[in-house]
């Protein structure tokens, strides 16, 4: 399914602001995992902007002064078309530099169940990292939760509401090339629905 999508189509749509950037006919049974890696982009922020950004994205142990940053995004979305027994694609590790991996199939969970996830950075469990879970359900007010990963890079969230769930985090390290930027940050997301 993914291999049939050309990079050119997505890039062209992004360039010209066409929304949605992807329309895909669902012609499979069970789970489908869509994932995307976006190339580096550069940004420079004032002191106040940088401080606010660090707080909002739960980035800890970083100097709060004017900085330049290169960032890269990694996105994953899990969809379901009918039910397929023993479908385990939800826990696929796709090899992103910064990646959230579901440890349970959210489409087999109910409201108020707990979902466990594992967070990997450069292929290894990332401990002591704050992960955010946001929920949106129609016109209802959105909610947010925060959970910190343990030694194995695992954290949990209570699926308090039905609707769309969006897990995300930002991880920042000193830039490997200080001529290009002060920092490198990696943004990861994983979205799915709960009926």
C-alpha cells in the first residue's frame, strides 16, 4: 500500500498547499499503517519564542536563549478497515530516528482503557521523556495528558474519551554541525481513532 505512493505526489501537494495532501482508497482488510518522514527544516527564534517553545513541547535540560534549530518530523497514523484477527501492524517499528510504537491495538480497546507505548530514539528506548496525548472528538473541547517514559522507554495513557487521539513528542540534542544550527530537534507523532 505505502510503496505505491510516490514522494513526488506528496511533495507537489505540499508545495502548492493542496489539502488533503493524500487521498487513498481503502482496499484492504484490517489495519493499515501510514508513515512519513519529512526532511530537515531550519528555524531561528527569539529568546521569548524559544523559551515558550521549550515549555509547550516539554523539552527539558536545554539552554533557554536565542537559538537556531534544525528539525525533522516523523509521522505515523493507524487506520482500520474491518476487523482482522491477530493483526499486529500497530506495533511495527518503521525505523524513524524518533518513533512512537504502540504496544496494544487501540482499535481493540474501549473508552477508559489504558494504552502503553514505547518511545525510541535512534533505535533505542528513550527514558525519562515526556510524551503528550491529545484527544479531539467533533466539536467537544480537546483534552491533553502527559506521561513520562520509564527505563524501558514505556509510558501509558488512559483513553478517557472516544474520538481522534494524537500522541507526540519533541526531542532536542546539540547540533552535530554547529555551523548549520545550535540544536537539532526531532518531532514524532502517532495518531489513531477510538470508537
